[in-house]
């Protein structure tokens, strides 16, 4: 009898260890192999700046209410409230100690596209690496080159304020296993370069889905609801549906959408509002061709 | 001719009266005021985009409408009008009334500055729209809530 129980217990311990090891192995932080970031050459700073605006870094990493050149000081931004707790975007200025100036391209690139921090830890997906994972290594290299030209800041952001269990970074490996993927969000005509460019900008650097797509209880996107609109994580109001089925923009033409992204005015000459104000300021800095590509993509995705 | 004009005026006045009696609660008044600003911005935007020809008179009238409207706009947010009538006003207005008023005043003074040096062509109207549009956005960023 005693022997049987001992056998059962050791069996359970064994299963637990194997399960734990399997979980750890399946969910450990997974940077790219080193050669992913090699041979990219000198960064193209002009493209780097475009990617910088497309990526919207300023909206979370510059101080609230910054205008003009102050928006380029990425000292750490306003708190980002979510159903999981409050996130504080860190200082990503090129300051060597307070910011990320001492990082290598590989460290920066793995944070951006794999959600792996400099010390090999999982990063929280409030940092939209689940979108940035689609970014081309060349664009990351150009962006990194451009960001190193920006002013340094010495501010140190507070840590995230997250209740248990969201405070466990280890669990983020499980989140990644479930939700981190670089497959396209929707199928579009891959032969149309305008659409593929729009898809790249919207699904990748632009990370539009992070706010415009509804999430399940675990913080992953609801399947089949790409850009269908979602509750405003910061409180009242809604983040609108931006597919052709949208009550607010479904009737807009592609050029209406491009014009809104450029000027902040709707076709009825209402103005941009809410957190989209920051986004529109960034979109205004893209090329007209890129805004048109975004608009064409939004008209091409499934109507919801 | 004169009779037709009179009849038209009477009809318009009648419309105005019904609009006012049906809509004298602050939520409706301020919605109507914003609509007026939007229409004026639309007239300017049509010129800026080149969809309508440049017309100095339209530019002047539109800017004047924006200036006058936005100056009285913040007067229509009394306590008790925080909700109802599909208001898109954010509760933050009542928490930061001074800042809200300052943002409205900034659109007013920026519009007056544009009026003082009336834009002389399509490009000038476009540049003015850039300035005024930023004011619209900076207030709507915090103080307007979209419900859908």
C-alpha cells in the first residue's frame, strides 16, 4: 500500500516536472537567431523616420501633451490603463543609462519583434510586438538608426502596476504561445503592391488592430473580428469599427480615409478625436502613397 | 419676386423657431453650434481641397461663423447637462472646465488671427485649415467621446 502511494506520488511529481519543463521549453523567451540582425548595413535614416511615425512610438513614449520637437523626446509616456492593470511605457531615448542607447540592434530588434527584453525576459504585449513581429529586419535597422539620432532623456519610468496573476512575466510565454504569430491577419490580393504595402503598414508597424480589434478574456484578438471595433480600454466610449461595415467610416471612399489620416477631418468636416488624435498626427507624416495604401487595404478587408 | 422672398424668409424663420423650441436644452444647443462650426469648416475644406473655387467672401463668412460660434460654445455646459440627448461630451469637461474653455478660446483667437490676414488663395485656406484643425483635434482628443 505504502509503496503504491509512493509510486503514485513520484509518478505525479515526474509528470509535473515534465509538464513544467515542457511549458518552460514551449514558452521561453525566443529571440531570433543572431544572423537575423546581421548584414543589414548602414541604416537609411529617411526610411527610419517614416517607420518611426508609422510605428507611433511617440504616442506612448513621449510625455503627455508634448508638441513639436518635444514629441521626439521619448522619456516615457502617460500611464496606459487596461483591464489587466496600468502599464508605464519606459524611456526609449538614446540615453545610455535611463534609455536604450547602450542596446545593440539585435537587442532592440528582439524587443520589437519577439517581445524579448534585454535581459532575456518576456515583455508585456502592451508594447505591440505582436504587430511589430511583421516588420522587416531592414525597417527595424533603419528605425534603430533614426532613433539613435533623437534627444536623450534621463527620466526613469515607474514599473507596471499589475495585480496577480498578470504580474507574472513567466505566464507571458503562455500568452505568446497562444497569440504571438506573424501570419497575415486577413487574406488580401497579394499581387497588388498597394494592398500588400497597406497590409504591412496596418498589421505591422501601424499596429491599428491593437485598439480596433476586440480581445478575449486573455487579451488575445477575437478570431474573425479584425478591425471590427472594441471597447475603449481607457474608459467610456468605443474604438470604432474601421472595416467597410463601420457605421462611422463604412461609407467613406479610400480617398476620404487617406485625407482623414492626412488632415484629421472627416468627409463631413468633423474632426478626429480621442486617442486617434495622436495617431493622426503620426499618419500625417507618412508619404501620401503610404496613406493611400492604408486606405486601399481598409477597403479590401472583410466587411464586419 | 418680393412676395416670394418674404415667404421664403417667413418659412426660414418658422424653421428657426421650431428648431429652437424643440432644442433649447443645452445638449441640443451645443450640438447645433458644433454642427455650424462643422459646416463652416466644410466650406473652407472644399476650397482647400480644390473642390470649390476660392471665394474671399465665403472664406470670411466661414471664419467669422467659427469665431463667433466657438466663443459662446463653452457657455452651454451647465451642471446637469452631463448626460442625455446623445451627448458626446466627456465627463472630463466638468472636471477641467477651465482647460476646456481655454481650448475653445484658442480656436477663437487662432480663427481671429486668420481672419485678420484673410487667406488669399487655395493654399492659404489649406494652411489655415491646418491650424484650426489642430485646435479641433486637441479639444476632441480629451473632451469628446465617440459612442460607436
